[in-house]
């Protein structure tokens, strides 16, 4: 994900505003509408500045799952660059950012209020 663009129009939430091919990667700009409440489902934002050069990926696990789901393929980032993603959540989930050795770098829980 190249950039997350805040929008004030709820219906634009999660839409890709542009995409371009850079080498063997597709770089996206995605629109994101900040929700007022943690509703049952919707688009969520995760952004984290990495502290080391390396490959990073995100996995998701819902409260009723044993196994994690891969959210993103590994992406190469330099120290100080941001790992960013917008994803669709249904129910309560936990996103975990992993490095190349599958060690946890950061995690964030997204809770449903229903």
C-alpha cells in the first residue's frame, strides 16, 4: 500500500483511488473513512513505522478461529518506512505484524461493540 487517503464520504471507504505497477509490485492508494464506533463490521486501518530493514507481513485472527489468515504478502521495507493496510473486518479480530522470521513486531485488536 503506497498511501492511505482520508475521506469524509462513507461510501468511498475502502475504494482504491489509484494503482500503479512498480517492478513486480502493484502500489495502491486507498480511501479510508474513520468510523465513529467499533461496529460489527467495516474497513479498518493499520499503520506502523518499522524499526529495521526487512520483510514484513500481516496476519489476522478472529476470536473464534484457531488458525490465522494471511492478510498481506511479505513486503520489503526500510527502517522508518510505514507498513500500512486497510482491511475489511467482521466481528472482533486481532491483526499481527510479523517479520521475515514470523516474529511478532506489533499487534492490534479491533473489537466489535455488538
